[in-house]
């Protein structure tokens, strides 16, 4: 462990940190062995991700993905809107945002 942490002396603080890391690894491996692995699908295009060992992590990542998709859709829509305005396209031919 000294070599792994790049230390010369095995202190109580180092022992505590090593124990925390080992416990986290065991918890993750236990979830894997039990099949407690989660994922998400956010849209019909298949935007998805799997391999989370906690439902909270999967939900947080899904929310981040949705926020990113909405931000990109808005950006694309507003760029198109600028083009329509510049080209004086009548309102009835402009489409609204899809998100």
C-alpha cells in the first residue's frame, strides 16, 4: 500500500483512506455480482447509458443528459430562428421548438 499511495510511512490516516477505498471497491463488486446495475434511456433515438451501481447515479446522469439535449435543441432552434428573421420568413412558416 505504501507503494500504491507513494508514501514511505504507513500512518493511521493512510490506513483509514486505504480502508475506505477497499470498502467502496467491495460495495461496487457486490452490486455487480448481485446484478444491481442500472441504466437509462432518455428518448426514442436511443440516447442511453448503462453500468451504474446506484440508482441515484443513473438518475443524476439521465437528468444531465436531458438538460444537455434540451440545451442543444434550443441552441439549434434559436440559430434557425435568427435565419428566419434575417430572411423575413412569415410567421406561419416558422416551426416551434420540439423540446
